[in-house]
């Protein structure tokens, strides 16, 4: 019995220590540079795996050939895409390479478009859960280390539930129509090219 | 020997059960905590771009119920919407280096370290999406997730592209600086509010109806405008963004003066969105001081007559 109690206590201690350790590592990984506004930005380690946190429809979901807002696009990114950090020494952009089944490519991506965890729309198999941010948010890690919000607004089903209100359903239809019309009006060109052209045509950007 | 082996396995089993119980309890508590949060329809402290986007869709739905949008169904409306979205997308990109520090933006608002980091890490799930409200009222609303709604009245109040850019930059700053979420947390302690509209649209309780009621609460808050401190901060960021984009920073002063003239010419309803803004004369003075103290210079290339003409020609072609 003594051995049992000792083992149980040791397990509990290991569990607590492990949790504290992993949280410490999490915070360490989220190191911030201690100067000026850079103090608040999230930085990455070279070789670290990161994921795209914005939609492939977002103008920022693009690899650029230079770390500049109006550089030439060299490839598209999509939500949840896995990337490897190659260089994180500039302020606003991170040099990454694509991995996985796609043809490997590298380019610069806007820093806030990245995050450490891959977000998923559904749970799948879960084996670990960590707090993520405040007390009302939780992140579940599955066996692949992928994450998603336990209960939140990520899941479009939440919106579908809201549509049970007739008023909300008809109002959301207007948002759908707007987004469809906007996508048609903007066409399929790279947005970054459109924006650059807009700036140059108005004399706002240097040639 | 056999007894010892059994004891060892029994001990391992009990230890494993103890660990599983601890982990299970932790998991269960976290899940219950999260479900509880959504049932109360509270916003999480830290949220993802996709979460903001879906909330923004719901908030936009409520806004569009009050002010119907123009239908993008012909060449003219397509040109208007494309023009506005090119402008907003351009400003957003050109201003990526503009500070998001509350301190550097005039110290009007307070953010703790986590909130400030949230603002610096904020990304828009689908970028800025600008739509037009089909009303002559002067109204502009930014929602979480990047939706920006401008009324025809607000657009037509502007007399040049630079002035319209000032309106867009100001409203975009409310989105980028996370003002909506912050305002909502302060005003309503992050909980849903009962109102006639929410009661009409969503009956019952639970997570399902509460998500909708949260959208209504947030939208009604947006109708009332942001708090004065946030307006000052947005004037500051908007002026910096204009400068970074090559526009004339004095366009912010010009557009605020047009708002002042509008307010004098119209009896602004106390429920109207403009009524909740800080005194316009104070805002004008603060922006003028900012331009002077920071030494914001007008981009000489953008002020060449041909460049000014090119901008105003496309503005006129779209809206005049």
C-alpha cells in the first residue's frame, strides 16, 4: 500500500510538473524580443513548424518574393497549411517553405498570418487539452498535435445554429450575397497585384 | 514470485487509473468551462481570425437588417465596390508597419501586455471586406473579422479620394486595434444583453440562441459607436496609416471638418452613431497637433497635379 501511495503521489507530481513544464516551454517558445513594439510580436525559431491561420481567400495568404507588402507573389497559401520557418529576422515578414505533398516552395509571409497550432474544424481524436489564452478558451491537441477550439466560433455550425432564427437566416443571406458579389467584382487576380496597381495609378506608390 | 508480479501489475493498474482520473478530470473541467462560456455567450479572451470572421458575419447580418446593402449586380456597383476594396486593401498593406502600440497612439486607451500582443498578432481571416449601405445617413461600421460597412451618405460627404481614404483608414483602425471586442467587454462584461431585437430574433436560451443574441448585442453596440478614447486612438492610427499609404495626412482633418459641418447642418439624433463620438473640435485639434508633432510630411510624388487628378478622377467616376 505504501508503494502504491508513493507511486500515485509521484505520478501526480510528474503530471503537475509536466503541465508546468509544458506551459513553461509554450511560453518560452512564444519568446518576444524585448525592444519597442517588437516586445509584443510573436517570433519563431528557424526550423520551427508553423501553420497558416487565415483563409486562402485572404489577400495575405500569399508567399512573396521579398519581405515587403507589395512584393511579387510566388505562391498561394491555404488555411491550416503546414510551413517550416527558414528565417525570422525581419520585423513584419517570415521566410517559410512549404512542406508535405505540395511542390516545395519558399517565400515571405506576413507574420500575423502564422501560428504555432493548426486549427481544425472538428475534434477528431483528442488526447490532451491545454488552456489557450483566458479561462474561457481551451485548445485541444489531438495525437498529431493539431489543435482546435473546444467550443467557440470557429465552427461554422455555430452560425448554422443561429440561422434557426428566420430573421437571422434572411439577414445572413444578405452577407452571403455581398461576399459573392464582392468576389466577382474583385476577380481572380492576386490581390497584392491589384493593390500595387491601385497605389501606382494614384501616384501613391513609387514605380 | 507470482504474488510479487501480481502486486506489481495491480500497482501499475492503480497508478494508471489515478493518472487517468486526474487527466480525465482536467479535460472534463476544461470542456465544461468552455461550454459554460458559450452558454453565457461570453467572448473568449483570445480568439482566432476565423472566430472573429464568423462573429463578424453575424454582426454584419444585424447591420444589414437595419441598413440594406447595395446589390452588386451591375457594372456601376461592381466598380464602386471594387474601388473601395482596392483602396482598403491597399491601405491595410501599406500600413503594416504602422505602430499598434496604445502608448504610441496617444495613450488614449489602456491595454495589458496580453491585449497588446493580441492586437499585434491580429490578422483578418479574409482580409478587409468593404460593403456599401444604401442610405444617405452618415454611417460607418467595422465589425470583428474585417467587415467594413460605409453608407452612401458617408461616401458622398467626402470631396476627394484622400478624404474617403481617411474615412476608410479611421474605420479600419477600429477593426485592427480590436476596439469592438474591447468595447464590448468593458460595456457588457462580455455577456449578452437582452434587447427587443434579440428577443424578437432569438427566443429560448442555450448556446444556440446565445450566439445570435451575442451578434445582436455587439451590433447594437456598434450602432452606438465606439467610446471617445477609442475614437481618438483611431484618428491617430488612421492619420499614420494615411501617411504610410502616401495620402495627405491633412485629409483626416478635412474629413473631420466635414463631419463637423454635417453635424451643424443636421439635428443629430441622440441615438445616432455620431452623437456618441467625442466633440469634433477636440478631435480636429488633436489630429492637427499629431501631424505637427510627428512631422508627418506629404508624399511629394502623390501631390503632383497629375497624381491628385488621377485619384480624384477615379473617385468621381465611382461615386459622383
